[in-house]
C-alpha cells in the first residue's frame, strides 16, 4: 500500500525510531519518557543491546527470579523496568519492538492487557504469515509450543505501551542466571528454559523480520522515521521508575535468601 493511499485512509501518525545496539537501560528510559510525556504514537525497534543484561518487571523480586550468586559473581546488570511482565536476559541477539499508542488512535483496542495482547497477536500474525506455526499463547509469541517472544505492558489513562523482546538467538549459559518462576504459562509444562524457548533465527532472517514488522505497523499507521537525536526531550516532567539495581541491593537480596533458608532448615 502506497504512502499516498495511507494518507487517504486517514491513518494516525506514528513516529518510527530504528536503533542498533542501544543499551536496554537507555531504551527503557526513553520509552518510559515517551509514554508519560509525549502525545505521539511511537514504534521503537532496537536491533540488539550492547551487553548481557537481566530485565525484570516492576514487581519482580531478585531472590525469587534470579540465581543471585552467579549474577553477582559475573557482575550481570539487573534492571527493573516500568512495565509489568516477566524476567528476561537480553543481549546482542535480542530484538526489541515497542509500540506506544494513544488510546483514541487505536479505537478497536480497549486499554486492558488482554485487548492489547490480542491486537498485537493479530499484528504479528501478518509478520509471521506462512512461517511455521505462529501463535499467541497466553502472553507469549510461540512457534508451536516453544516461546520466542516475551511481552510486557504499561497502561495509563489515555496511552499504553506494548513492548516485546524477541529471541533471535540465545546463550544457554545466560539462561542459567534465571530461576524457574513460581508462576509460569500453563503450556510450559515445567520445561526448563532451553526446552521452553526457541531461536527465531531458525525461522526468519533478522533483516526480513524488521522489514515485515515495519510493513505490518504501516498498515495501521502513517509512519514517520526519526533519528534518536530528533526526539524532543523537553516534555513534561514524569516519575521515572525504570532503574538499574545496585550490586549492594543484589547482595542484600542474596543474604536475605540465605538467612531465610537457614531459618527454614532450623525449623
């Protein structure tokens, strides 16, 4: 569909920002600012991040989600993001796509997690059309019964963000930093990380995925590409909740876990 045709349809404008290797902390801080202080729609695509980093949802607890001893020993950075969702470890082989939308510009989507997830599943069905058995299962993107995309959301009164980390490839050693969470999707069936996830590179070329994602978004929005330097940083002030956990915080969480285990054993 041509750009002129899109204009004729009166599609809402969405700013497109393509990044490569941007640190995930910088990306998340940008997304939080755009969600809370911008009035525009945004699509942010980051082709990998610079170093292995663990990202937890806003309510995540390191003692429950992380193997703290190796995390601390290897000095792996741990971030708490502003959105909900689960815990992931990301690196240069993780692809990120974030969609920040005004509620009124996507009128068929209600500002509730299930509605946003359903809309995103339809969008990515176009991206992966004809490629293996793509499905939205619970809150994950899967090929068959193996996950390759994890999602998180934050919803405000008039806006929402849906962001996804796609496993282009992954290191089994990195997966060992994560514990099996107490709450897991029903379809996981107690499988460990390496049996539960798959590598997107086995199904689609990296550049083709990015191209198809932009094309799919372009069927619902009129896209305007911006560079990172073009983004106005003079928006209204907002509460910044995304942050990097300190090593002292992680050591304290590890010490508390050890004390709790000792008490339990004594009892």
